[in-house]
C-alpha cells in the first residue's frame, strides 16, 4: 500500500518503535494501529540486481538464515559475483578499459551509516572486501588507484592477473574493429551489469554493497557510480536502502540511490521511489539512446521495488517465502 508524505510523518514515531522490537511484536503494533501503515514484509530479505544475483543471494542467505548481520550478508554475496570468471562486468572476469586494464570499483554501507569504498583498483581479488576493510579499519571512506592497491596488499588481500586471456582476446578484437571509442554501451549488455545487493536481517537492520569492473572499454581512469556513496548505493537504516545499475554517469548526476532513499523518506513506497528517480534521470537527458538505468530498493518494513528506463532490467529476490527473479517495471519500450 502506498502512503503519502503527510501520513508518513504521522506514523514516524510508530516506525521508530517498530525498529526496536521483535518482528512478531512489530506485526502486532502494525495490525493494532488505527493509522494507515505500510505492510510489514517477511524478513530477512535480500535483493540483488540482474540474474547473477540469484547465486549472490544464496551466499547472503547463508548468513541471514542463521541470524547473521546484513552487512556480512551483502559482502559475501558480492564476493560470489566477483569470483565468477564468466561475468564480464564484475571482478576477475571483467572487461578492461580502452587501454586494456581491468579496474575495479566497489562500496559497502551498513546500518550505522558507516561505509567504505575503493575505485580504480587493479590486480586485487575481492574489491568489496577491501572496501569493507576501509570501512572497518580506517577513518576514511574511499581509497583509489595505487593507494587502494597498497592498502589491499598491506591488509593481506590476494593478487589476480587480469584481463583473463579470453577477455583480452575480445578486447583486442574490439579495439581493431571500433573507431568510435566513445560509443554508449548497448542497453542491458553485460558491460554495465553492475551487481548491487541490499539486505535486511532478522533484526530489521539494512546494509548494501555494490561492485563492478565498470563500463567496458571505458577511458583509462574512468570511475562510475558504483563506488560512490549516494550514487551507486545508499543506506539509511531509519528509512530504507537503494542501489543502482546502468550508465553510471547519468546516475551520478542525480545522486540516484540517495534520491531513492529520500523519496522513501517523503512517504513513497520503494517502487514509487525507484520510478521517480528514473523519471528524474529521463528529465535530465535529452538523448536517451542506450541510456539504461535501474534502481532497486527496500524500505524499513522490508517492502521492495525496482524500476528502470527501458525494459529488460530484473533483480533477484530471496526471503522465507520466495526465491525468484523479479522483472522490474520500466518507463520506455524498446
């Protein structure tokens, strides 16, 4: 059920109380209240962008189903996709930039608004865990490039050799055949299949993660939205969490994930908030050719939603009642 902003503030104190009680007690509070309230959805819950989110969610569920914390779940989920050598947009199997370098970006954020991020990181496995270490072990939020690499080595992270031979062969073919080195990627092609993960644990706490190798054949040094807190990912444990996928430049221009969360703060459902954020992106771009962007979100009650510019975006859902792919609604047909 959708709620309007005025109603949202009416049940703000009730929502705060719900966050402090057990799920069963929260259900009683909701059902006994005379005010129109959001439905309390089953928890724990995890949602992840794209089809590879199914495997990622399984790793998250190993944590969540045992009463573990959402922050641990989203880290473990991201590591699964980072290790997938068949994935061309994340981790070890990622496509390189125009100069042949696979540079990795990742960020993570917990229920206390603590966050960590790495960008332009090359030759290190599991950038999501490096981002987690930045969050846990330093007073910084983001490390980039050589500094991120040095930190990862000091922290004992393993090295990887990229690009993979088959990926390098594809890059060489692309470079030979493409004279337009600044062409937008095709809609829903793997070169912007970032994985973003949001989870709510049994205690009602939210966390999120995001990891990518970025736009295939990008300019050397390019960083997209994925490691940017507020763009690729944002968590506010009082309200909800959101993450983005698609053309990062368009998402950064509207601080996309933060926008989704703030729209939920105003009383919009996760579905409505994702749609409004997409509509804002559309309003800021005159040429929508190839400009696919999508958002997924979970609110404080465990309700979820997703929306994209074009058809074809989907996300994986896992809770106690379901394990499935959800086709996101969209603004424009092919």
